[in-house]
C-alpha cells in the first residue's frame, strides 16, 4: 500500500508548492538516461510523473544515477506487497474495486517498471572489448569472418597463409546471362552465419574425420586461413583481367605457410566470377604441382572447341566460359583420363564431335542422372580409383545444381542435383589430394530475394575448406 500513501503525501506537496513541483519534474526529465531519452518512458503520464516525484522525495529513486548501473530503487522494497493489486480475477472483481484501489494498483505497476527498467547492465562507457571481436554483423565482411590482409602486396609475403580465399569478379567471358562479377561479394554475404561451423552432417557419417572439422574455430585446427579479398580484374579487356588474376594468385603462392600444417604451399579457393577464371587457377596449379586431375562439377562440358563455341573469327572471342577446359587440356595442365565432369546434362552443340573432343581433352563423365542409378558410393569409388594420388582441383560451377536450388546463374539447365546431393558427393571426396578449388558462375542479379544461390555457393566453399583441412588431421 506504500504507493497509495505516498501519493496522498504527494498531493499535499503539490498543493503547497506548485512551482517547486514543476521544477522537480523537469529535473527528473533532465536526468533521464540516454535510453530513456531515445525511447521515452514506458509509462509517461501526469500520474506517473507525480508518483516518480514522490518516490524521489522518499529517497527510493535517485535522480542522478544513470540507469546503466544498479536499480534506481533501494533494496528493501517489498514486491509482494506492492503487487497485491496487480491481478484481477474477473470483470466483476474489477468493477468492485474502488477507484482508489485501482489507482494504487497503477502506482504499483509503475513502481515495478521503475525498478525493472534499470536491470540491464551495460559495460563501462569506455569499454570496447566486445566491439572489435567479430560477431555476425561486426567489422568488414570477409568470408566466414576470416582475417584479411593485402595478399598481393609483396611487402606482406612474410605473413603466412595456409588457405587463401580470393574473389575473381569477372563475367565478360559469359555467353548468356552476365552478373557473376558480383558473385564474390554475394557469397561472402551468404557466409556471414558460418561463424559457428560445426555441423552434424559434414563428412556424411560418424566415421569421417571431416566430422571433427570446424574451419571457423581457429583452436580446432592449425591452418591460417585468410580472405584475400578480390582481385581488381578490369572489365574492359579479358586478356588483361585474366592476367591480373594469374599474377594475384601467383603472389598468394609467394607467401610463407604457417609451418603448423604439412603443406608445401598456400592452397587457394577462388570465388568466381564466370568459369573462364578457372583457367588461370589451373595454370598456376600446373606450374606448382604438375598435371592436375580436375573434378569439374558442371551441367556443361566446357571443353568446347573454340571453333564450335564463340571462336573462329578472333582469338579474343575464342577463350570464354565454355572453352577454358579445351585450353587447359591444350596447354597440358590436365592429367588425361583422370578428369571428371560431374552432374553433366546440358545439350551438346555438335554432339558427336563434342563428345569425341571432350574425351580427347581427358575427361570421364558422370551425368546428373547417373546419381540416380549409381548412387554416391559408386560415383565416388570410381573417382577415387581413377584419380589415385594425383593432385586434384575441384571446380564447382553453381549450375551443376538444379535451377530450383540455384537460379542465380548464367546458363541454367533443368534436371540438376540438389544442394544436399552435391554436398554429399563433395564431402565423400575426403582422402583425395585436393590442392585447391573454386565456385563459379554465381550471378546475384538473377538470384532470388532470399539469396539462395549465393547461400548454396557458401556451403560448397565450406565443404572445400573441410576437404583441405581434413588432409592434415
Ligand atoms: C596443432 O599443432 C600442435 C603442435 O604441433 C599440435 O599439438 C596440435 O594437436 C595441433 N592441433 C590440431 C587440431 O591438429
């Protein structure tokens, strides 16, 4: 009943000294905390202000204390007593209760607010320790929150890198829809929630070492993983742009490794960009590791002879996202017979010639529908038996996924794999000597509002990270 009694006392004060009363009300407002100023008092009526004033007179509420600290109320307030009138059983009960009792009840409710509004504890005003340590929305956007540095700056080569993630914003090698130059930033956006990387499915089963991998917890592995940002690839000349990418990735290989894991060179995951960019990654991989077995997840062959796709009039038009594997084979980067197309389904241009040429480029084929007949086990067994110890480069064109799973891409083909099917096959590659990989052809302008395509690409890079890390566990 205290609130009620105080209120009576307050009434006398108001009657005797209205001027002083007005002054104090202003003081109360002036001393409101920053949050009160921003949001306003939860209860702000003439009645509540009078009550607050009364509480101050009684010494129960301080006018000076910032509500970031302790409660404004002294400790001896009896909650049960104050809430004696806090609940009403029925409408009839409510009507029977006198106006005075109702007023007392409102006073009690307001007193509760005054007490509990102060319960949040903020850090000291000069404490910033929680403001620079990440969080999903903190800092600059990097893939999964990994650290970044100027990887292409020769002054930085003594800063170790074990795994580099690098963006290749390039889409002037596309034959149909453009937009993949915006892929890297969209995929980083999709990767914001990866911070807590333990999943119950990585590695497909409890016996997989992948199950232990969490790329985003630096205490759970010894890899130094760096997001190198994007290579500034010019949109005005493909030849120069691709050369920029080559030099940038070459610079990454000049970094020392941390020495904490058994790898000779930094490994690179490239975020495309259209598929043309893979030619530069393969060139670099070949220079460091020799001939490469490429696992090419894609709905298209991409080994098209330039005379069939795009070329014929000039050299410039010959290299594009459907011919880069022809050039990789022609330049000797590929280990013949050990490369695979996986998830293939797009129409050929000149069927008989394209298939013959594709085999000449060194590829085996697992079509999208082969998954239904063979299942994951047979597919992965065939890959592993064929590839053996050969260094493997995993290139994932997002259009290997069905358009219902990944609509944001340049050349959609119906009848592809789901995200789950692709991730299951990728994780089953555990044990191969994977030296790098990429995810390409994510075109954010054609994605949905829910960014489903870049999210799929995010999960693929997450799987690639696991495959790179698990080799040293
Ligand atoms: C990291 O390296 C240290 C030192 O070699 C080793 O003791 C530890 O087991 C490694 N951690 C992991 C997760 O492999």
